[in-house]
C-alpha cells in the first residue's frame, strides 16, 4: 500500500494504532462488496466515521456480490453511509466531500476485465484523476492521507503510483502539488477480519 499525504505535510509515520484510528473520517472508494468497510467498522466501531462508496448502482452491486446487501445493512445500522454510483475521478464534485476526510482509501483499483485488457496508461489516467480529486477532499491536516492498495508485480508496478501522487494538482489553473508519496508498506489483511478482495466484474 502507498500513502500519499498533503503536499505541505511534514514527513509522517503510521500512527501507533495503525493506519486507521479513533476520530478518523474515512472515505472508501470502489468498495466492491463492502467487506472492507465492514472490517473497518468491526475494528474501529463508532470511534471513526465511514462513508463507503461504490461505482455500481445499488441493483448492479447486489447482482455482482451476494454479500453486498447484508454488508450495506450492517454499515447503515451502525450509523455509517453507503453511497452508490460514485466515480472516483469526480469526488471533488460533491461539495460535501471537499476538505472532509482524514483518510481516503482505494483498495485494488482496476478498470475491470483481465489485467491485460486495460493498459498501463488507462490505469495511470484513472489513478491520476482519482488522486487529483481525492487530494481536494482531504482535511487540511498533516496527518490526512490517501491510501491505495495494489497487487505486487506487473502490470501494477508500471502504474507508478508514487509518481502520480507527486503529479496530482488542484483546481484548473492551479499547478501547485496537492500530494506527495509519503511511504509504502505491505497490506496487512489479518488486521481486517472478514475482508475479501472482489474482482471488478463480480463473483461470477
């Protein structure tokens, strides 16, 4: 996983409580079957606030992932939010998202299909647009971060997420950097009980 922080932030280290801690306001992007959101809820309880977003419509999500409906109910009953049909490249177009989050998380981003079907440049364009949008939705705090989790090896290494983070800039006409790549580390799946990575095209 790579963590990108605000461009003006001092170098930081992971908080003692882990990547996600009490008081966080966390935006989850491209959430698949919502199992990661539920894993965070299980870990943090009501000490943090979660907004889980998915690209699909509510109906399409339930057709792709049988567990999604139950996971959504679990999040909503805990007072969290689930929002459908959210494009990761257009987060900043929701005024309520601007400057709202301490953490923004995109686990295993992919355009869909087999890894070879969508090329390196297409994925770099997706992640570059996501980072530029997400950077505008972080709280203006040194500890605010964007987290991206990728598989190791190719073609994922060729997406060069670290470079994309450094290139992310703000509104049109503003070339000042929004983010910088702060650190990289392994994704510790054991900390997120119940989470299972789901393919973009569903469980079928």
